[in-house]
C-alpha cells in the first residue's frame, strides 16, 4: 500500500504529464480553427478562459485569495503587465501554428529554459556554472547558424521564448498562485476582447455563430484547452520534484516538433537539424548537469 507522500507524487506526476501532453497537442486544436483569424481565436481563448477559471475559483472558494494578493499596488501593476505578456505570447503561438511555423514554436519552447537561466544571470546575478555557460553558448550558436544560413533570425521562436520567460519572471515577482493569477490575467483582458468580439458580431464578420456548430464549440472550448493544462501543471508542480518537472517541460515541444515534421509536413532540412541539434545538445547538458548536481548534493 502506497504512503500518502508516494500517492501524492504519483498523482502529481500523472497530472503534470497530462498537462504537458495537452500543451504539446495544442497545435492540432488551433489547426482545426485555421479558417478563423488568430486575433479572433485569441479573444475567444481569453473570454472563455475567464468563464472556465472563474468557475474553478468560485468552486474552490479562492476569490478572497485573489483579492488579498492584489491589495499591493506593485502586485497589481506586475500582474497587469504579465496579462499583456501572456496575451502576446498566446496570440503569437496561435498565429505561428496556423501560418505553418509549428517547428519554430517547438524551437521557441526548447530555448525557453536557457533564456530563463540567462535572465537569472542578468537580472538576479545568479552564478552560471561552466556547463550552463556551454549550454547557452551552444543554443546561441544554433540561432547564429540559422541567421547565417537563412539570412534571418528565428524571430517566432525567440519571441515565444523571451515573452514566456519574462512572463514567468513577472509571475515570480508577483507571488500570486497559478489559478488566482490566471483569473486576474483573463479578467484584465476580458473587457477588451469582449468588446472586439461584439464589434465583429455587429459588423457581421465574426466567426462565432456563422461558421457552423463545430467552430462554435471549438472557440468556446478554447478556454478549457487553455486552462486545463495550467490546472494540471499547478497541481503537479506542488507534488513532484523540481528536477522531474524540469525534464517534463520538454514533452510539449517534442510533441509539437513531431507534429510539425510528420503531421503538418513542414520543411525540415539539414540546416534545421543543425539548429535543433545545437539546442538539443544544450538542453542535454543543462538537464544532465542539473540531475548530477542534485544527486551529488543529496549524498553530501
């Protein structure tokens, strides 16, 4: 019979795995809405997320927690900025998927952990260990190689990585729990996006109610598709080790990578392989060093 802690870890692992798999499969969801403009999908995503998360907050009685967290003017400003950043990140991701850049979204979320390390060094004066420096150099080499070969930076990947890293940074500063925080972020954006959707409806150019029941259900379901993985992630993060959670974060971009190559048939050349190879090598070094260091410290 499992102990309570083992049972909690097991359920946490399952929840986190489901969350990352759902994130990895999101391109399939957005592709089904390919005939709807990215901005309109984003508006529905935010509006229905507010409805879904509002139900969770009400059911769990966490409105008081949200209200108390936002008493500070600094926290209020920080969370408002994080709302704008996550809105930009969500819009760019939807646009990229439906514009045939699934592989670049995958690259962006592979780069994300390395950007986090760099921000920690630049903003919090975190010390970089030699292996981490090599990992960042390898990742930078992959980006430079693509710049030289293709004559352009992988701007979608970099924008996704940096916007999500800065979003995570703001959420860390704000110290507001995941669910109440998401509730606030969607509430901040909801009046704006609702107004835009009403405008589209009045103009007769909106997708909702005009493109069939399937599209209507997919647009309404965007809130669940957005919020459910976050709930699973929040549940899992409290119950499993940070090292395990760090390794699981590569599940989502790996699924997106496979979808881009094998399902959506995006071009994947030797030059792409070299860029991805640099990033993958960097992540192997980063993760491997983290696991080794964690085990070494436990033995001391």
